[in-house]
C-alpha cells in the first residue's frame, strides 16, 4: 500500500494514460448518511464492521482527508450537488432552481440520470428531483401504509401543499413534537420497532431493478442509504455480527429515547452511562454492517452484468456521526472531525488491471469537489460557477492545485437545538470552520467564540489553543483568521443577508 500526495505523484506518472483510457460513460455515486471514517479497516478499525467495503478498499483509491462542507444533510448535499459552500455561497434548502446542479448538468449532456433515496430533506419539496430522469423518493413510499404511515404521509405532503412560512405560525410546538416522534419510529406486524426510512434492502433492490433496464447506456445513478441515521434499529442478525450482547426490541426503543435525551451530565451513574453508550455504538455499527451487506450484493450484481470493471464508482458520506465525542450524540450543531472528516472511496474503470494495490492520498479534498470530478468522468466542461475542482488530475499523477484551506459551515441557534421547526421569529447564526491539513479554526457567531486545534497533536480536538500566546501559533492563527474573515465578509454581504432570511423561512425540521 502506498500513500501519495503532491510531492510523490511521480510514482503514478507511469500510468499517465489511466484517465485517457477512462472512456466509461457510467457513474454510480453511493452516499451513506452519518458514516464515520473510523469504521473502515484502512483507518484502524479491526472489528470488520464493513467487510465488503474493506475488500473494495484493497483495490480502490482512498482519500484520507475528505472533508464535508457541513455537518448535516441539507447543507452537505448542497455542497455535493451544487459544488458550493453552504451558507457562504448561498441558500442550501431548497436547492436553488436557477443553479446548475450536478444532475442538471449531466441531463443537459444526454446522460440518463436516476436518484434513489429515503431522506425527507432530499425530496421533491426541496427540488432534489430536478435533473433526474427518474427519481425514487422512497421516504414517501415507505410512509404511505398503515394508519401511522398515512398520518406521516399527510404531514409530509402538507409541506408541499401549504407555504412553509404559514406552518411556522399555525402549528403548535406540542403537535410538532408528536409528529417528530412519529417520524422517528413505528412498529411492523411482528411488533419490531423500525425506522421510517426505507432500509438498505429496499434501496438496493430498487437500484438493481433500475440498472437491469439501463446499464447498457450512459448513466449516472445516485443511491443514498439512511440506515446509519438514528434511530438505530438494525435487524438482530446484524447485531450478532457486532456483539454477543442480545439487545431486545424494548431495549432498542429505550436506548433510542435515552439517546434523544442524552446530555453529558445526566443524573445516572457513570456505569449506566458507559453501558448505554457501548450498546448504542454497537447498534450504530450493526446498521453499517447491514448497509455493507447490501453494498456487497450490489457490487456482485455489477459484476454479474459485467460493468463493475467498466464503471466509475464513488462512495462517500454527507457527514459523520458523533458517538459521545464532545458530549454529543448524532450530528448536532458543531464542526468537529467526527462529523466533518468522512470516507471517500473511488474505483475507476480498469483500475484493477493497472494497480494490484490500493492508492491512498493525503491531500485535502472536500464535498464541493465531487460534482466537478463526476463531470470530469463524462468529459463535460467545467461549470464556471462551481467552487470545487476535479481531483482526477491528482489520481492521474498530473498537476493538482493542492488545497491550503477547506471551509465548512452551518446555521444554528443553540438555544433552540431541540426545536422541531425553525421559526420566523428565531434568529439563526453561522458557525464556520477553516482548516488546513494540520490545523482547524472554528468560529461560532452566536457566542462570538473561537476554537483552534492542532490536528496533528490533538486529532480529537480536545485542547483549544485559541487563547495560547505562542509566536508560532499566533502566526498560523492570524493566517487562518484572515481566511475565515474573508468568508464572513461574503456571508455578511447585504445580498446574502436578504437571501439568508428568505431561506430560513423555508427550512423545516431538524436534519
């Protein structure tokens, strides 16, 4: 195995024609919600949580410093599909219909496009169907049966029929809280607690069915898995792959409710806290194991129809998941690396005939680079409005403009973190991070607070160095402050302020 960066790409130059041979007009983008970097063997996990992904990594291209441009779904997918930094570069939900998203660009060049997902924030309401020839919103389908599902469907469709702004005024918080709980879980006929999201089996089946009829022509297929998103209710057989501890349906429900109300200083004994934390981590890992099982089935199907070796495949995450780091569970309002540093695995056509080993790159890449890279797969000219750049030249051993800084951002109000709907009369504030390979600076507008971390010596971001008066630190800090303030100036421009207010009135629910 070899690690490559800008200084060692000459090792790849003997394969300089690799991308010139990449004439494949097939591309599959798989995104996994809430996928942590440290669940792969290549990043030090020996538990074999994702054995199929581990095998894929052995002959794939691995980016060790892939950074999400936000820590929750809506802004992260704005970065993925529109190649813009959320909040800084514009409104992220719904997707601006006047911008050329990745699917729109592909459709313009006669590439057949298909999207398959089960996330309520990535549906037609938020314009994610634009640019897809076929768009399967399985969240809608998943929630159309049974009384509870019918009620969920009615609520979901209300957001389509009525103006969201009016809902903010008319729906009381208690009702919204009940709806939120309803969306989180329901029971099937076997009295098993299940997520409202379509599971990996359903998503994979839909993808295979679509490919069966479309794989012979140029295509772009996007698949999004939701199983690793709370609530963690994996099938029991997959829990058994992770732990010998039996976790009953009742226990799953209890852990989910405990997790929803988690605080770092709950009035429980330390032993109870640690036991519950361990069980929740096991459930999360079992969900990833479940996803991995169906990714394995999907890859087997690609091999069966003989396109696996002739297909561009990217697998990544919209963001990670906090498992009690920094006192958080889930993807709360923060910009630490358990949420921002995510896996990125890429398999190029014919890569196996050229390399019998994995390639690893240390260079910084980010979510906004995904769309330009996929356009590069299809030899489609660069979109001048995109902020990201294709990282195919890096892989090809050609000149790659090494990134010095990566920015991530979100909007929040920490005083209203558990509010079910963001309301008109509640102010929202930006949180932004600026990072290099070795350093990270975080600014929270709400409290005018800074955090500054040495990622080499403190990868868990536990020691805030912002107030340390050391000459070397001060020099680095000044450079990063300058870059961060440049972004804040863009954010605070009058146009963006007006645009941001309009956008906030359209945002509904926690992501």
